[in-house]
C-alpha cells in the first residue's frame, strides 16, 4: 500500500466517526485493502458469548460482504460455538491477533464453527482486533479470508498501524452519539413546552423551532419565519419592533416583550424575548443567542389528568374537572359539556380544593399552572388557517 492509499484509508476512518452512515463504506474500503471475503465490526459479550453484528446507520456496528441471513445465524447461534472467542477474550484493547494463534488448525477443521458457518462462506483465516473494551463487552473487528489467503507479516503490521486510529474513531463516534442522545433529550423536553419556542443565532436567524411554534408558523397568523429564517409579524411595524427586540437581546443582553396582533383572533400572541448570553467562537457553527417564547391564549393546556390523581389523590372525575378549569372552562360550561348538574360540579370542585389544600378557584389555577404548566403536553388542537 502506497502513502496515498494509506492516507485515504485513515481519512475514511475519521470521516466515519462523525458521519456514521460512512462506516459501511469504510469497511468495504478496508475489505478491498486486505482482500477480505467478509469484514465485521461487531460487539461481543464474552460473559454470554452473544454477538451483535448489525445495527442502524447511526452505529459503527456493521458487517459487509456477508449474507444477511448468515449474519443472523451467527448472532442467534454460531457465536456461541465460535472456538476463537474463548482464546481471544483476554486480548487487550488496541491489540490484534490472527486465528491461527487462537486454535490448533488440525482441531479447528473438525469444529462445528468451521464446518457449518465458516466453510460455506469460504472463510478460513481471520485477523482480529479489539478496539474498545468495557467489562465483558468488546468492540471487535474481524477480517475473514479463504484458506488459500493466510495473512502475511506485512499485512499484520499494516493492520496494527490502523488499529489505534480505529480505536480513536470508535471513541469519537461514541462521544458524538452520547452528545446526540443528550441533544435529542433536550429537544424532546423543548417540544413538550406548552408555548412556542424559537431560538435565534447572533444573526437573528432561527436555529431551532419547537412543535408548538411550528404549529403557529403553519397557521401564518401573527408570526412566521421568512425564507432566511428571520421573524415576521402580520404588519411591517410589528416586524421591525420584534426584530429590534431580538437585536437588543443579542447585542445588549436585554429581554423584552410585545404583542403580535392577528387577523383571525381578537387576542394577540404574546412574544417574550430572552437573551441567552451566548458568545459563539469562530468556526463553531450556529448556536442559540436568543429565545423567543410565543404564547397563544386561544390554545389551552392539555394536562394529563392522571398526574393530578397521582399527586393529590383526586378521583378521575375530579381530575377532569381540574383540567377543564385550567383550560378556561367555567363551572357551568363544564356541567353542560359533561351533562351533569351544576351542584354536582360544585361538589366535585369542593373536593378538589380540599385535596389540593387550596381555598378558591384562582388558587387552584395558580397551583396547577406553576406546578404542572411546563409538564403539559401541547394541546392536540390542529391549527388551520381560516
């Protein structure tokens, strides 16, 4: 292998670390380099001898040049009769070995592992490296070749040069996956907010929009984003004012609020601008500098009434009443909706106040808003343009 080919292989290793969909492409390139009949980057649990050889495109656990049904059979059964595993379980992280060092050839050819799984695929020799180890789990790279293709000393030396890069790449990939998992969790939490949230970068362009804000934007009544990701109101004056609030938050760290009037509702959206005080460094990419919260008074909260049952011991009927009051219904409206008398509802309300240790309806609403408002899932109301 010349220097250009080697550099290309190293580049592919690190490209895969940050672009997981490239792992299979890298493994194909590695297979070409070593004239492999099959290559697997797989996870082994040495306690149970279970192996995982397949995953989605977000993982480095991949297998190439092996029939998918054959891979499944290995995961389900043949990993447990793989005679190479026992003698390689103590192979240190970052080290490699070849199959001829793991099991005597004269005994190997008599095994179920060889005759029923390797031989049908014309596999005989393997070069194996342990990339990451944690307790009984090991990320293992295996390169298979035919009986006529034992690995030379030069090929083993090349593989040894690649293993440290592969280890680093897998570690980088693992860190990226952990960060992505945290970001996905953060996104889920932001999408549960009962108010719209738009995050803007230092240029005033949107970098994140939660589900409630997306619904408001689709409605295109009072607030929207233009093709450049900048905010727009229904009229030029309010657009200028809102952009100025965002600019002040970015440059001066000042928060502020305003109303955004709408054509399809007499009640405007409340727009609250908050500075996040982020000072991004060059080349880091777009990071949020400003948060814009959008509150629509026409969209009620959709609190799960079972939470009130669990916290305060409310009956199902009492919990439903509490949620209805939180969403703006009056006692008489609720009675009519449920087809029950006002006196029944008042009796239920008395029980709700007693169990929540509140004395009047306004205290109850304050308790529910402060205690559960941010846990309320966005209402399932579909917003459409009239």
